[in-house]
C-alpha cells in the first residue's frame, strides 16, 4: 500500500507542483478556499487509489 501511494504521489508531482504554484499567487479567502479544495481533492484521490489497490489484491488472490 505504501508503494502504491508513493507511485501515485510520483505521478501526481507535476499536478501538485502546479497547484502549489497557483496557490502562492493567491491571498486571503481565495487562498484558503484553494487550499481546502486542493487538500480535499488529494485526499479523495488517494482514498480511491487505496481502494483500487485493495481490489486488485483481492483479484490476485482469487486467481491463485
């Protein structure tokens, strides 16, 4: 699971970098909302990836 998460973060690095670049140009309420939305999107993405990883593991166990 840690390996899968590391691979996803590697793949997301450009997106996360671009998000960070945009966030540093914002201020006030807009910055706060941008951070909330970015963190929420990252959390949802990682949760979905972990769920998909568990399902792949179950499929591998069934094929043995």
